[in-house]
């Protein structure tokens, strides 16, 4: 029967579609490049010879691959900074000349050796927290007069709590929390939570960024700080430092799937590349969303936007950057602004969190989950089914109406 034939074709097409989608998902997930991740605090420090100033710490995460190593260094000397160094050796090491590292003449005091194994290095520095009074509720600090801005919180001047109590060697995480010591931070803190990853996965908590073995993540939050105005909003200034290719452009990609990050259909990638056609060398990737509660519900999401990256003449005030980069590294910077016009001000929850992924090579790309693929298949397949069944019926009816030309031979 014609109907049967159409049904067979239909189900064949649907199952083909599903197989292709699901297996392409599997391919994305089975690109399982594993690294062995280990954490150490203050590498090479002999505490009986050198004592650290309070709040200063250097976390080293080593992510060992088959023929290469990724070194992540998170440091609270000056503005908090995350340095990423990629080497083509399985035995590269971080060497710190601690007395020099802590001095004012720190250049060259932190090296990754052997130095000729270093393929690429790049640092991301959290420099300032801007607070502005959004009296007209525009959500656009770029268009506000200088008088709307409060004195920025210089993160280089913050006092940080010891990282050693927050180190989780199995989850590969550590936390840096601090404040400026003023009364407005007396019940509050600015925190960074660093995570290193050994394989492909996705975090449960929003924005649930997809990560892989070549990436790390920093979640930033501002909790319980007394705003200096009822209509205060915040921006975070980031600076990127690179020897060869600075992070010069932000690409914004669109998606039709917001399953992992409800209501957010964009992903922003601040990338380092040789030219517009060459592959990405490293990146900072984020979804343009912040959350106004520590355990957010859908309505606690608030969109963010970034400013255009600009070249910055000076190096950022990070001890790690001063110690590692020699010569004249390139520095670029941008601001991430939390909230948009019409969204509640900071004073409603006194909380903001934002997450960024930092990694080597091409940024991870979200793919559709099998659930969304199934929904799409049904959504697209049902009209197709109706058309096919409709045309099948018409065919069959036409056939029935045709006169019987061939008579059986008696
Ligand atoms: C630290 O330095 C002291 C004095 O030089 C030395 O005795 C000790 O063995 C060193 N400790 C480590 C862990 O290297
Ligand atoms: C990671 O560690 C495991 C067990 O110690 C080892 O078998 C594996 O070869 C290591 N992988 C890499 C990439 O070094
Ligand atoms: C590491 O090995 C992979 C294949 O496993 C190869 O594609 C890559 O070029 C190698 N990288 C280096 C730095 O040798
Ligand atoms: C800084 O360190 C370098 C090498 O370690 C040394 O040559 C130079 O004299 C030092 N400068 C100061 C001002 O201490
Ligand atoms: C707010 O809007 C009023 C009226 O449009 C304008 O006069 C004022 O300058 C604006 N204030 C700020 C800080 O932009
Ligand atoms: C932060 O520290 C720098 C260097 O110590 C100093 O020049 C600056 O005035 C401080 N800024 C604030 C806001 O305290
Ligand atoms: C953390 O380091 C400080 C000194 O920097 C030390 O006094 C403290 O005991 C350490 N805490 C842990 C849990 O190791
Ligand atoms: C900090 O919390 C205490 C106790 O809840 C409160 O008395 C104090 O006013 C708060 N300080 C600020 C600056 O909000
Ligand atoms: C703390 O906040 C109050 C307003 O709430 C402001 O007047 C004061 O200048 C702030 N203090 C500092 C050190 O920023
Ligand atoms: C926050 O500020 C707004 C605008 O001034 C004000 O109406 C509201 O009462 C404040 N909320 C809290 C919790 O202080
Ligand atoms: C971009 O850089 C690649 C090397 O990474 C080079 O082969 C290519 O010619 C360059 N393209 C342009 C337009 O400069
Ligand atoms: C961030 O915003 C502040 C306030 O508008 C501005 O002064 C600063 O130059 C901006 N930083 C960057 C890197 O664009």
C-alpha cells in the first residue's frame, strides 16, 4: 500500500535524523581528551626561609596531557590574576624565586622551565570593580557622566583570605575571597572560585558552561557588600596580557537553544588570534548573564554586556604578570556590566555572580541535547507527516477513481 510506503519513508527519515544528531552529540562528547590535573599551593616555597605577606598565595594547577602540559597559576599578589602557560613537555615545571617574586623588582622571578618548551602564555587579570549610580535606570555606564561613578574598588588593594583552607584537590578547585577593609565590605566579600578540568563536562549550576580538558573556570561573586547608592550597579574590569597575540576581539555567537542557560541565547568569546581567518589560540568565554542570588531561580538572572576591548598602555598591577612576562607584553581590557535597564538594582539582593571559562585553543561549542533534538524532530516531523499522509490519501483516491483499464482475462 502507498500509505505503508510513505510511513516507512517517514520513519526512516526521522530515525536517520535522530541518529545523525545523537551521534554527532556523541562525537562532541567523545572528543574526550583527558588530562591529569593536580594542584599545589606556593610551588617551591620554603616557609622557613621566606614568609609570605598575609593574603598572598600562588596556586599552581598542572594539567598533564599525552605530550604537553597546561599550567594554570592563580595569584593574589596585587590584582588577582590567572596565568595560562602551554608547554610541549610532560615534565615542564614552575620555578619561583620567592624573595625576588615578593620584591618590587620581580621581573623574571617566575618561570616555566624548560623555557624553550613554552608554546603559548596568556593572563587574565581582574583589575577593578566599578560601582555607579544608575539614577535614570539606563543600565549603560558607557553613556553616564563621570559624576555617576564612585571611586572604583581597586582589586590590587584588597586583602585576601588564605587560599589553603579552600583548596579541594579532588574537585580541583580553590577560592580567593577578600575585601577592601572598609565598613562597606565588613559583611561582604568579593570572591573568585577557580576550577581546573580534566575532561569534557558541564557544571550543574547556571550558567552551566560546557568545559573540556583545555579549559578552566573562574566564578566571580560579590556578596553582601553595602552599595554606596540605592540605585547602584556594578561593572567588572578585566585585562588580558599576552606575549605574542593579545586578546583583541570579542565574538558574540547566537544560539537557538537556551536549555543549559535559561533565557540566554548568546555566548561571548574574547579571543586571541593571529588574524581573522586563523584559529583561536586562547579565549575567555562567558554567557552574558549574571545571577542575583547564590542559588538562582529563573527570575534571578540578569543580562550583562561587555565594552569593546581597548589597548592599555601599562601592565596591570598583578605580581604574577610582573614576574612572568618579560619585555613589552600586550595588554587589552574591557568592562563587563551586570544588569540592564529595568532590572532590579544591587540593593535588592546584595548579590551578583558571573562565570567565565578560560582556556587554550577553540572555545567549547554547545550542541543540542538529545531532548531538544527529539522535540525538534517531532516539531518538524509532524507537519511533514501530515503532508505525506495527505498526499498519500490523494494518490490513493485518484487511483480508485481511475477506470479499470485492464480487465481480467477469462
Ligand atoms: C628549608 O630551608 C631550611 C634552611 O635552609 C632547610 O634546612 C630545609 O630543609 C628546607 N626545607 C625544605 C622543605 O626544602
Ligand atoms: C594519568 O594518570 C593515570 C594513572 O595515574 C595514568 O595511567 C595516565 O597515563 C595518566 N595520563 C596522562 C595523560 O598522563
Ligand atoms: C600531541 O599529540 C597529538 C596526537 O596525540 C598531536 O596531534 C599533537 O600535535 C602533539 N602535540 C605536540 C605539541 O607535540
Ligand atoms: C632587579 O633585578 C635585576 C636582575 O635580577 C638586577 O639586575 C637589577 O639590578 C635589579 N634592580 C633593582 C632596582 O633592584
Ligand atoms: C537623567 O535624566 C535627566 C532628564 O532626562 C537628565 O537631565 C539627567 O542628566 C540624567 N542623569 C544622568 C545621570 O544621566
Ligand atoms: C591602591 O593601591 C595603590 C598602590 O598601593 C595606591 O596608589 C592607590 O591609591 C590605592 N587605591 C585605593 C582606592 O585605595
Ligand atoms: C594556611 O596558611 C597559613 C599561613 O599562610 C597558615 O598559618 C595556616 O595554618 C594554613 N592553613 C592550613 C589549613 O593549612
Ligand atoms: C554588618 O552586620 C551587622 C550584624 O548583622 C550589622 O550590625 C552591621 O550594621 C552590618 N554592617 C554593615 C556595614 O552593613
Ligand atoms: C561606604 O558606603 C557609604 C554609603 O553607604 C559611603 O558614604 C562611603 O563613602 C562608603 N565608604 C567607602 C570607604 O567607600
Ligand atoms: C533599593 O533601592 C530602591 C531605589 O531607590 C528602593 O526603592 C528600595 O527600597 C531599595 N531596596 C532595599 C531593599 O533597600
Ligand atoms: C592569517 O594567518 C595565517 C597563519 O596563521 C596565514 O597562513 C594567513 O595567510 C593569514 N591570513 C591573512 C589574511 O593575513
Ligand atoms: C571601564 O569603565 C570605566 C568607567 O566607565 C572606565 O573608566 C574604564 O576605562 C573602563 N575600562 C576599560 C578597560 O574599558
